[in-house]
């Protein structure tokens, strides 16, 4: 029956129960006390369950390094945050960096610093501050890293600088001289001087910045590194979150719908009159049974592993077709099947989320 309701709401041009409609937004600039969380994760997807166990809602910016390859970003989303910038290697395992930022913060993605085997850095600009996350491969040349990073900082000299991540340079050992050299050239200072990797008793995760604030090593550990936390004043432009319309679909709503449908009486003499009255009555019943409400959460479809495999196969066939290895019809035929699978899984996902959310259907829209 629920299939028929959804088809009918589309026919009657009602808002689909799972469709969300955006509204106008506006922005306001303000000075905030920003909290930044940075951690080496040694595989974002591999350690995603550990990451989800952390209360990340208390932070404004979340940055991970050594994220490795991420093929399915739908399963690497953090509620209330968006991916602001990312770098990951094309054909090699390891490395990679990512920045998450609150949904209602404005930012500009800017050019980072990627030198193969030497440095991997992604960055964003928030008003007058550059926020970046870095990973230095341990086998990379230290002096080349020092010079490349100092040049990159100098190229952004008109902004405040914040760099956090895994430098793989031990500040408690001989590598301190490299940090001292960067500071002498740029004025950007290291802020962490205690152990961040217990196993090796080294301080290889650090913060380089010229912004006043507090910086410390956290007890939180996703992999074999302690996370680094920073708190500092940042000027930001906050965007008023978009609001989304959704139809409330609790079990009580379905009971109201069933009761109202059971009382339907077909009116009219001709077929056209009967059809018109039926559509009008059903439209009224849907509006009564499933009232439209607003939420800041938006429904997001997450692909299953089976559908991801189908997507990868479809993309592989497309590449083969473009290279002239297969006929066009082979790709077109599979693409039709793939699109049908998406439609079927979207509907199934919607119903499963309604079922699993119990009495609160707003959970259907969590993203």
C-alpha cells in the first residue's frame, strides 16, 4: 500500500514523503572560539567504527591524516559536517588528508601542497585564516619537506596560518632543528612539545601556527597516535542552515491514513468525475495523515556494498567502451540495469529507515 501512496503523491504533485525542499539562506560574520580536532587514523574507512565512537559534535573543524583510499564517501560522513577539502593518492596505498567543517560555516578551498613522497597537505581559507592538515611520509626527504612547507607558508603570508597533522618529525629529538628553521623563515611556531605516539615515545604530531590559542595532546587515539586539540579565535561567516520539508510518517500516521481510506466513497456519475473526486479525496487524506514539517536534517541515500560493486562494474564497462574494447550496447544494457537497481534500493532504504527509526521518522533524514 505504501508504494501506491508514494506513486499517488507524485501523480497529485504532492511533496514526496522523503523529498526535501531547500529554502533561501543568509550569512553573518562573527568571531568564534573554534575547536579543532586532528588525528592520524591509519585508514579512515578501516577505523570508521572507532571514529564514530568519538563525540565529534563538540568540534568546529575535524581533520584526519593518513586516511588511505576512500572509494565510498557516502559511508564516511559525519552528522552536522561537510567535507571541505581532501587529498588522497591515486594509485598508492597510504597517506592522504581530509578536512571536515561544520555545515553552517563558509570557507574557500585553496591550493594545498602535494610533493610526491615528500608532503601531502590540504587547506581551506576561512576569512583571514588558512586552516590546513598535513601528512609527511616518513621516508620523505626532511630538508625538501622543510623548504617546500616554508615556501607554501610564505606564499600565504597575508593570512593567519594553522597547520596540524603528522609531520613524522620528532620535535623532542634532532628534528626540532627543522621546526626551528621553519619558524625562523615564516614566524609560524610549533605548539606541541610532548609525546604524541606512545609506542615510539616521540612527538611527531604537531601544530604550526601564528594564531593565539591553546593546543594540547588528547587522550583520544584512533590508531597509534594521540589526537591533537586546538582552541583559538577565528573570524568566520556563518550560513543559516537550509531547512528541509518532510512528511511525518510515524506508525500513527499510517493508522490515520488506513482509517481515512476505509471511509472513501466514490462520487460522481462519469468516469472523469469519479477519477477527479477520487484524486481530490486522496490528496486531502494524504495531507491530513502525513502532515508536512521542517527539519535541518536532509535525507541521504547510502549505497549498499552490492550497489557499490554494480557502480564500479558500470564504470569499468564505460572505460572499456571508450577504449573500444566492448560494444556500446553492452555498456548501455548494464547501465539500464544499474539505474533500476538504484531506484529499487532507494525505495527499500526509505522504508527500512522508517522501520528502524521507530516512532521518530525524523531520523530518516539524518545525514
